[in-house]
C-alpha cells in the first residue's frame, strides 16, 4: 500500500513538473511572440476587401474566420502575420482562394495578376529577415 502511495505521489509530482515546465515554455514563447505586427497596407487591403471580405472579415464565415480573421489582423503578432500572409499568397496563387464557387458567382472579385503580384510582394516583405 505504501509503495503504491509513494508511486502515486511521485507520479503526481512528475506530472506537475512536466505541466509547469510546459507552461513556462509556453509563457516564454508567448512573451517572445507578443510583439504586435503591422496593419495590412492599403494596396493589399483593397484586394482583400474585394476578394476575401465575404468570408474572412467579421461576421464572414466561421470556418474561414477560424483560419484567417482579417478583422483581427492588427492584433496578430508578427510571426502569425508572417505565416498568414504567406498562406494567403499560397492560396491565391494556387487559385484555391477565393473558392471556386465564389469565383463563379463573383467574377469581379477574382484577384487579377497584378493583385497576385501585390500580395506576393507584401507576403515577402512580411517574412522575418534571414540571419
Ligand atoms: C466564399 C468564402 C471565402 C472567400 C471569398 C475567401 N475564403 Fe479563404 N477560406 C474560406 C474557408 C471556408 C476556409 C476554411 C476552409 C478551407 O481551408 O478551405 C478558408 C481558408 C483560407 C485560408 C487558410 C487555408 C489553410 O488551409 O490554412 C487562407 C490563407 C485563406 N482562406 C485566404 C483567403 C484569401 C487571401 C482570400 C481572398 C483572396 C480568401 N481566402 C477568400 C472561405 C473563403
């Protein structure tokens, strides 16, 4: 019985240690990432408002907002903005965004080749400088 008790206490101790260290690691990374990023430049916003607004700005579509909420862009930390801007370019470049059905119904909202280039230049400028 004592053995089991010792084991349990030890196990709980170990578990708390793991949780606390994970928590501290997380707190640290949150602190590191806490630096708020930059607003979307107006030339990019023109495109996102034309092509992405129905879904990626609030109230939009829940599924779309969960992945990319452009209404909350200004609260995204730098690293998240870097990743999301890249994802936005990738989606547009592959013609995955805006979605096919939406393109069919809203041909005017399809990004032009110049739009795609604008998004690419912006996404590149958002990536952290290589050291
Ligand atoms: C008609 C609604 C609609 C429009 C318009 C739209 N999206 Fe989306 N988007 C979605 C939905 C729904 C999802 C989540 C499901 C998915 O990934 O397919 C999504 C997901 C995404 C993702 C995340 C992909 C991933 O897998 O992580 C990115 C990035 C994205 N959209 C960018 C854009 C950009 C940029 C535009 C405008 C050029 C745009 N979307 C326009 C509906 C839309």
